[in-house]
């Protein structure tokens, strides 16, 4: 019971915000219309149940006029039923896509806001495969779960109330006949349907309960397999150069094997559940006839009453058996709920770690310098990595940062960018300053080259001629003629070409502070020197801070900050820098 209450609370937490959002009035009106139509369908079914008794009585009595009238009555009800059923589906689909659009935007905002997606990975990313949770699980939550299952539950409750009264009243007019004796048991038909449904529900839950966990695992294995296929495609060049195809094949088949094993477990459990539900459904088709037939053969009820009773019994039994009929879908939906809930928890944890002290605070101020104040950068596990006390970088300086691999140079830049909260202390950044950090491997979206280089600017923010000039300036004149071509640039271009395009991006944005995290390491020394000369000429007012190991970089910087070992961690200190180096 506690688990059920917890699950319902989770469903409410995930679903309810949409009906309080900016789209709330269309959402509420669509939902109200769908519910009204569902209630209307139940009302039509009640009318059809009453028609059923009159129609078969007319057949038994060979009453032609009544027979013709009831056929006409049926045609009217059937026409109304078809119209409302069509519009229920149409409005249902309309609500589904609006709801999914809103949830997708919301989850994307939560995932991407404030570098949350990056911190989720640093924390271990308990929400595996966020792409699947946003693309697939949201869809399954709405159109595969909450709407059909919610409407089905509503239909069952209303049907139970409506046909339960009919069945109770029929029990009085058609008492139970056993061994030639009439037994006046109030509502015995209703109680028979109730006992039958309770038995079926208990057996279904007993057999089908493991399906929730199995379906959760199946979605995870499917997503992992798909993700690793994408990784092979993205890294096909390195795999081909290393002749790693057999290793990749074995790894992919291993992951697929997990998927298959779990699917076989689902198959076995589903087979048992299907044996039960199929048998349950078959017996349900004759069970009401068996219960009412003694009264029929005793002459206490006519053929129309028999068919009406069977129909009402079937409706009540069906309403009570909602859990039986929908168990597999409920199991699959339960896995979806757990995955979305896990995603929400992972987002919340990543958001909290950026705000819960102690954290590294990046503070804009009017000082005109970038300053590290009592800064300690740590790993996500809490292990100290690097200290930086009372270090400042003035406007217009050219600073070279050096130190051994693993000392925390790139992590210091991430802290400066505000995406690495692990640690304590303050980083002061001039207010309204434009700061750009270029990593060793720049990112380019799959887009026309001009848009890819200008990323993350809106299309058209930079003139095409300006983008082409920046690309040509960094030594890629052939690419400058292809700015309208759309391609997967990270896969098509060498790392050196990508790094040149990263520098072209800096030329477009003209940042106040440019941090280069080995952003030219894949260029040969003459090309690297040419790039730095371009930066000096084109960005004379820009403060440039470079992480690099080559001695040739000394000529383009005025100052060095070095990482030196300080016990189990490193410290950032000023070091001498002379052309002789």
C-alpha cells in the first residue's frame, strides 16, 4: 500500500505541473472534453444494455413492430457512439502532443540549464541515457500510460457504478436457482462478479509483479545498446585505425546479450500471465450465463433478461478486472515512472551540488581583473586537487599556464567557467566581461559551416562574409568557400582543422577574456605561432590565458602561472618567464 501511495504521488508530481503551466487552459479544456466524452460512452453503453433486453424480448415474442423500432433506436445510438469515439481519439491525440511538447521543453530546460547536464555526468549520472528519458520515456508516460490508463480507470469506476446498480436490481428479479429452490440473495449477481474479479486480480498480481523490474531493465539495456552503437559510429576512424572491429563487435554483442536475456525473462513471465488472463477472459464470457441460466430455465427471466444480465455482468466484471486486463501495461508504465523519477532526482542532485556550500563561487565585480581568492578546487569525491590563493590576471595580459598532466589545469578553467562547483573559495570576474573558453577539442553542431563556427549564436547574428573572413584568417581558405555546406564537422575535419575553426570562433566573438585549454596543441609549431600572431593582431585588447607545454609559446606571453606540487595536491603560483626559456 505504501509503495502504491508513493507511486501515485510520483505520478501526480510529474503530471500535475502541466495543468498549472502557461498552457493550462487549453490543457484543462481538452482533458474535461475527453472525460465528458468518456462518461458519455458509458451512458451509451448503459442505454445499449437496456436496449439489449428489449430487442431480444421482441425476438422471443416475434413482435415485428417492436423489432423494427429497436433497430432504428440502435442505429441512432450507434451513430452517436461512432461520432463521440472519433472525437475522443482526436482530442486525446491533441492533448498528448501538447502535453508532450510542454514536458519535453521542461525536461530539456532542467537538463541543460546552468550546465546541469555536465554536473550530472560528474556525479556519476544516475539517470543513465538522458536522451532516451526525454525522447522515449516522456512519450510513454503520456500516450502509453497516464491518458489511456487514467481514462480506462475512470471508465471502469463509472461503469462499475452504473452497471452495478443494474446488476443488483436484476438479482432481485431473477433470484438464484439451485437444486430447484429459489434463493433470494440481495445482489448475488454483483457479488459473483466481484468475487470473480478479486480472484483474477490477486492471481494476476502474484504472477505479473516481477514484470515491473524486468521492464525497467529492458529499457535500460535497449538504451545502452543504442548508445554504444552511436559511439562506434562517432569513433569509426579511431576504431578502423586500431583494427578494433572484432573488439567492438564482441562488446556490442555482449550488451545485446544482456538485452536478449532480460527479454527472455520477460517472455517467460508474460507467458504465465497470458495463460491466466486469456483463461480468465474466456471463462468470463460464459460465467454470467452459467450464473443466470438456472433462473432462465426456471422461467423466472426471459431471453432479453438473460442477455441483459450477461451484458451487465460482463461490464461489471470488466470494470472490476481493469487491473487484470491492464497489468502488463501498468508494469511497463511503472518502469517509465521510475526512470522519469530517477531523472528528476539526478537533475535535482546536480542542481543542489552547485548551490550547497562549500562550493566555488564565481562573482562578477568591478575590479577589472580575474582573481582567485582562497580557492581550493576539488574532485567530485571531495579530494583536493589544486589551490590558488591571491592570484590575479589583469586586463590585456597574456598568461601562460603550465604544469604536469593531471595537476588540474583544465579543471581550474572549468571552475572559472562556473561549471565545476566542487571546492571552495571565490573567483572574481569583471562584471559584464565576455569570457570564452576554448577546449582542446571544440564542439561544432551538425549545421552549415557558418552556423557551426558561430555557435552558440543565433543563425544570422554574424554576416556570412565575416564568418568566411575569420575562417580564412586562421589558415583554412578552402573551408571559407564552403560556409553554406551542412556536415558533421567534428567527424569530417582533422583535430587541427577543428582547432583552427575554434580560433575563428574567438575572432568572431572578440571576448574580453580568452582561455585556451591546449586549444592549439594539434597544430605544428609554425602553425601555432601563426595562430597566436593572428590573435595578437585581431584581439589586441583581449586577455589571453593559455594552457600549453611547448616552449615556443613563451614568446607570445608575458607571464607564467605554474602548477607546483604542494603535498598531495598542487598550488598555482607565479613563475618567472623569460624569452630564454
